[in-house]
């Protein structure tokens, strides 16, 4: 990876210049990363010693059978990975790719003003590299699994992924972050480049340990007439920050959905930027959150319509269901519009379960607790049902139900 | 529509018609700002010691502060030493009756259509006139005094009711609140003061008319309105300025206090000189407005129509402390040519069952940039709080921009918060429908725009609503392609 060496050096310089963001930065107003800034992290070891017997196998069950790339604390593990893909499709680790995709690597995720992206760019060890040639349809979802573990000494890993989809191609990529143990920090960056007329579905399932830090940036560069969707599901992590930046071209259709279920003292922050750079683009965004315990959630959705991006149709919705007394929610749906012939709407709600709906269910013999669970589940199901990968959808439904039971007890 | 259509047509070729300058002898102090200037202003106004101390405290605070950079507006840096901080028409201090007021001044207000002679008043509006830095006349004072209502200039209130000033000045907008509020606290020269006693419903609309006249001056006025228990007052504010090539600064502070069961309705029609078609000149309108619903069941309602100013930067806010108190914000902001507006509101819910409504309509034309920035904050104590926000933007032309930055921060779970926003342009089918029925496209656009703003206009007192509709018609002139 020699070609990107100057970029990495420049990023390292930016890390030193920028420092960690504080709550005085508008983008970090509600998310305090001083706990990350204070901690001295060392590089994470790439072994499985932290995982107990059988523990890991159990976590990997959902990814059996389909092509998968597994990384342990940011380093590729060929033993755990299984690749059965048609010829011509590249799905390897970045190191194995050996510079073949340097034309794209680190070219999209801007690090000049984003400290965590700079930190990743300067320090990443490895990550997934997926390249799908022109006119290829990959039926099976490609799973990228990131295992992280922590212990007494704080450790950090920087997974870095690059997904390049050729024109007229179709693929599904699932990123899963699985963690175990305290005191670790995952700082991931994923870049997706979708060629003209391609169809790309992306999922991110985050199940980190509740004593960990998770910061991830997804940078998406979309070609003409592409159809792109991403679903970001945040279940774990103590302090979580997700940044999604999508740049649309002419006639691009983008769907950006998310679900977050913080409980206890979790803090989940979702920032999205949908940049309508060219005319005739459409974007749909729906983020839903269910908050319990003393958790906090932040949503900041920005839609930018550039000058000349006429006929843009953008819709953004953020809905929050607050189940406990001590939860905090900060939401900021933003519109920045520089063209006149557009249709842009956004909406945000924060509220509780509908008492009348609960009463209705009660009047039909369903207990109050059950009625509440049912309605909460339905609220989350709205997002889950949009997931096209069947095993993932089933698993998520189960996890949400389990969560509801756990919250009640 | 019939009533306004001809007037829009009549005004079609007119530009900013309030842009004239009044030739009047003025008492002006040299440019620049330091502690001596503040002492001089305070001495000129013959203020008690506590006022001077408060001014100096604010000035020292201001020196430590930085000009905010976060608003979505762009302008060259202001040189605060290049501004005249005090300018007053050179007449005797505090004219006893209208006969003592300089006739040139009276003519100015006649030109502006502001009735100063009480017998000529149509609807019976009590007016306080602020010319450059000082209040020149207040009408209907005696009649209001019968009811115990105090309505006078700020300097008069400082002399005659220091106890009220000392109690409430800075209680809503502290001197350290923000850069421009601190500057205002240090150098403010005059403004309006109003106190409505317990259980009194003010029988007429109170109004302040602000006029900037002198060159290179900044206007810094301060308004303080207190509605005691069970009182009601409706207050209007209007502004104009002459056309000049350089930018003038207007940094005002408005404080409202509503005690138990009191209601304050504050309406603004802001029409400072917006600059010419190339964006040259115009007023920088950097204003801090805030109301405090201190008592239970109190209500504060802000209505604003912002058509003027090169740059508008203001957020009339409500702090809802009393239980069941209500805050409202209705706004129409129009930006044409190179105007920029960053405006919105803050609703801070502290008391139980507090409610707030936000309706904001932004219209951008030409190269105008219109930003709505609002915050709804529900604290832990605000059980059962409710907020509804709606902000719609209308774009006329492809060079303009509309932006929305709503912040919703909720720390109480029994509250409900809703926010909706939309951005669109006038549909060609709508215009076609009107044209088909013999309405010219210009009239059609103006009709649709008025319909778009109706929700806000109906909150305005009647005379103001007519004025606001006319203003909108003129400001939009030429932006219809």
C-alpha cells in the first residue's frame, strides 16, 4: 500500500492538528468524547484469547454458509473466513488486495475536518476489500464480521473497508460489529463506490459490548441512476457515533434507514448527510429510536440540495419512542436547499406509546405489559421489515423481542 | 384579495419608499467605543449610579466576548470603533407636549404615515417614537396613566420608576447573554418601557416606531414590558431607515415578563432598509428578544414579519417557567435580492404542562438566503409539555436558498414534541389555474404567497396585517419571472 502513503501521512498530520472534537463543535454538541480523548489506547492484539470456549462460535452462527470475511481487532483472520464467490469478484482483505484498488482507497472519506476519519486513515491496519466487476449480480449477501475484544488495557482497532461496485452490477454487503469485554474502541471507516446503474444494499449491525466505544463513518459515492440502500442498526456500544455521508448523482435513489435501541447508560449518536449534488435525485430517510433506562440518543440528519440539483425529492423522518423517565433525546433534522424546483420535507417526533392504542388492546383481553411490548415491537418492526436479508431480519426481530423482555424485568 | 391587488400594482415600480433622510440638527458624539463613551451616554441621560455600573459591567463583559460565527449569514467584519453610539435630535430633553417637538421630525413621521397628533389617530394606538437613539414622543400617555399603565421611553422610566427598572432590567436577557446583547447593555440609549398593573387589560395597542436617520450610527435600543398578574397587553413594533450605501448596525434587546395569568402579545413588522439590488448597503439587524413566562398560566406570543434588513439575525424566544404557561411564535421572513435571514425561536419548557407553538414561513427570492433555526428544549421538570413546530419554505427563483436547523432536546418522557418542515416552490399548475381565470402571473404569485403566510398574518393586529400584506407585495416586486 505504497500509493496511499502520502495520504496517510497527511492524515496523521491532521490528527495532530485537529485533536479530538469537543462539545463546542457543532457536530459533536451532544456527544462528549472526552472519555475517548482521555484514554491512552494501545493497538489491539489480533488473537482470540479474550473469547471463551464456544462463545465465538455462537456469535458467528448467523453468518454460517454465506461468504464472509472475519477480522479480529482489525486484522484479517483467514481461518474464520469463508469465501465461495464466483470468479472475477474480489473479496479479500485490503492487505491481500495489495494495492489493486488504490485508485479508490481513502479517496472519498474526507478526513481534513473529521478527526476520527483522519485517525483511521493514518492508523488502519487492514479491512475488507470488495470489488465487483461490471454487469455482475451477486445473489448472496457478503458478510463482513468485525470481532473486537477488550480487557484491562484499553485497546483500539481501526477497521477500514472499501467496496467498489461496477456499473450495472448488484450486491449486498452486511457489516457486523461484534464485541466482547470492556475498554476497547472500534473506529471504523467504510467507503462504498457504486458505479452507474448499480443496485447496492448495505446493512450495518452493531452489537458491541456495552462498555466499549464505537465510532464509524460510512462514505457513499453513488453514480448515475444507482439504487442504494443502507440500514444501520445500533444495539450495543457504550458510546456510539455513526456518521453516514452519501453523495448522490443524477437520478440516484438512496434509502437511508436506521434503528437504535439504547438502554441503561448507552449513548447513541447518528449523523447523516445526504448530499443531492445533481438533479433528479431522490432520497428517503427514516430513523427510529426506542429509548429506555438513562440512555441518550442523538439524531442529526442533514439534507443538502446543491445549486442546480433541480427536481430533487427528499424526505426525512426521525421518530423517537421514549419509554423511561431518565432518557434524553436530541434531534436536529436539517435542510439546506439551494435550488427551487425541489420537494423536501422532514419531520421529527418524540413521544410515548399511544394510551388509546394500549387501551384498545387491553379491552381485547391483552395485558397492559404485553400491550406495551406489542406496540413497541411494532414500532421497531417498521424498520426491521425493510431488511431484505432474511436471516438478518429474523435475527433482529428476535433480538428486539428479547430486549423488550429484558427491559421489563 | 381585491383590496390589496391594486395597491401591489400601484407600488409595482416603487422601491424602498422610506429611504429618505430627515435634515435635522443632531446631537452626536464622536465615533468609537470605550468606557468614557459609556460614561458620556450615561451622563447625557442623567442616569442613576446603578445604571452606569450595569453598563460598565456589560462593557467589560463584551470586551471578553467574541462575535458569534455560527449563524448562516455572511458579512464583512464590523469595526466597532467606526460606529457612532449616540445620536439624538437636538431638541430639549423630554418634550412636554407635541408642540415642543421639532416640526421637521413631525413631518418625518407624517411621511412615514405614523400619526403623532392624537386627534388624528384612527384606531387609537398609543405610539412611542424612537428616532435614532432616543425616544422623541409618546402619545396617549395620560389616558393610559388613568388605568395605572406606565408607557414611556426607557430613559423616562429610569428617572421615574427606577425600582421597576432595577428589578427587571437584565432579568430576561442578562448583560452577559451574548455578544450583541452585551454591546446593547453597554451603550443602549433609549427604547420603550411598559408596565401593566395587576388585572388591567390594556385598552389599546401600544406601539413603538423605530427610525434610524443619522449616518454611521448604530441603533441600540432596549424594550422592557412587564405584565403584572392577570394583565394583558398587545404591543406593536415597526422599523424603517434611510437608504445608504454603507451598512448600519441595529442591535436591540427586548425583554418581556409575564406574571401569573398575564398575557403579552408582541408583534413586529420589520422593514429596515434592505440594501439595493446588488446587495449594497442595508441594515444589520442583530436583535435579542426574549420573553419570560414567570407566572402560572401566563402567555407570551411573538408575531413577526421580517421583510427588511440586509441581514436579520434574531430569535424571539420564550422561557416557560410557570406551570401551564404558553409560548407562541409566528413568523414570516422574506429575503429578496441579496438579503440574508437567520431567524427562528427558542422555546424552553421548565414548568409543568407548558405548551408552545411555532409556525415559521420563509420565503426566498432573488439571491436571498433564508434560514430557520429553532430550539425546543424540554427540561426534566416540564411534565406533560407539548410542542408543535411547523416551518415551511417557499422558493421563488433558482438562485436563492432555504435552510432549516431545528434542535429538539427532550429530557422528559411525558412530553410530546412534533416538528414538520417542507420546502417547495409555487407549482406551475397553480399559476396556470390562476392565469386561466384572468389573473396575471404576478398577481397569482402574490396571491399564493399571501395564502402561504395567512396563518401568521391572522395573528397580527388588523392595521398591521394590512401593512404587512402590502410590504410583502413590494418586497417581492420583480422576483416573479
